[in-house]
């Protein structure tokens, strides 16, 4: 009898399971503009795509057939030609070192399906990286190695930065891996943090903790690993865009969301000149970039021991 009841309970639990497929409304795709340019001597890329419905897991196809042009306030024009679907590229000529100099204003113009989309950005100064140091620590395992960059923010309040890093040549771009700061590390505009080394949470943010196949944390770096770090200058508007994007990406969900601010569209500097009702998302920014790299080799390990570098 007891055995029969167990079977009945299991059968009941299985039979009462209903599959619910939510009937979500479909939305008209919105144009997405991903236009983050730099003054590096390399091809510059602008990506055009469209938004998808919430449950659509297919890869978004790029937007083809647009006309993409960038002009500056010095009279120069840069035509971005479609290299592959949705990817528009401008490649510097041999006589041109980069897209422009500090203080230059740039103007984006996109023509697509009769719409004229525009935005502007100033190429602002960036900070110089003095060194990339590896240091030792005791977490998550006894012989762990972390990394930090050293840079002194230029004197004069008003700078904003986006720090990017590449481990063993691979860009660290996991969701939430967005490191931004105002001046040397302020989190809000106008704070009196200026002309000093970048604060620890920023300069150490390039250390990403990783897990093995069992979910156990490992040393962020091991002997032979390389790390390359870049500081990109960005406008205040770009800083706001990246911060609000990061907040929405990192929302935890669950019970805490009951008291959270509702999701909203992240602000953009893109404007549709001939149709204000036409929606568009994304951002346009032109950055000055300084980068530096280091490798955790025997020489670096000797420096860690000599200078007793600890986290």
C-alpha cells in the first residue's frame, strides 16, 4: 500500500505539470547603431543592426544598404563602406595616421530607408598608462596572481574614461565587464578627484576571476598569461550611456526587483533629423586611446618577490 501511494504521488506530480507559453506581443524592429571609433591607426568599424523580440534567440542580422559618413569640424570626410552585412568600415590611408587629433569634433551621418540619423562627439584627451603590474594574493587559492594598471589622471576636472583589457589577446567582454570612471575614479560628474593615480577599484578592475568546469574559482592569472590594457577617453554622455547600460545588464532579478526602478531605454546621442518619431538606439563616440601590456613571466615573478607585491 505504501509503495502504491508513492507511485501515485509521483504520477500526480508529473501529470499536473503544465507547459505555459506566454503570448508576448511582437514589436517593430528598432535600428541599433554601434559606433565606437578611436584614434588608433587601424580600420574603424560602425555596426548597424536591429532589435529583436524578447524570446527571439536567433542571431540578429546586420542592416544592409545604409549610407554611413563621418565628418569633422576641419572639413575632413570619412566614408564607411559596407564590408559585410551590417558592418561599415573606414580604413586609414598610408598618409593618414588616424581619424583625427584631440579636440576635434566629429559628426555622424547615416541615411537608411529615407531616414537621416545624426550624432556628434568630441575626441577628448586620455590618460597614459605607466605600468601593468602583477601581484600575489591568497584568494581563491594560496598562490594566486592578480593584475592592476598604474596611471595618473591628467590635472583638470572633466575627463571620463572606459578601461578595456585583453587577456592572452582575447578582449574581456563578458556581460558586466564595463569599467568606467570620471577623472581618476569618481562615480559622478564634478567630484573632486583629479590629478591623482586611478583609485584601486578602477585600476584593479582589470582582474577577472574565473571558474573551472566544477565552478571552483581559479587564480585570475598563471605563469605565461599576458594582459593588455587600454584607456579610452569618452564624453560625459558616453559615460552615462555605458553606466546605465551596465546597470540594466547586471540587474539580479528575483524578489529585490519588486522595489527596483522600472527598466527604461538607455539614453542615446543619436537623433533622427527628418522624423522625430522614428526610434533608434545605440551611441556614437570617438576616443583617444593609450594602451600598455605585460606578461607574467620569470622576470615579472622575480619582481613580485623582490618588491613584495601583494593585493
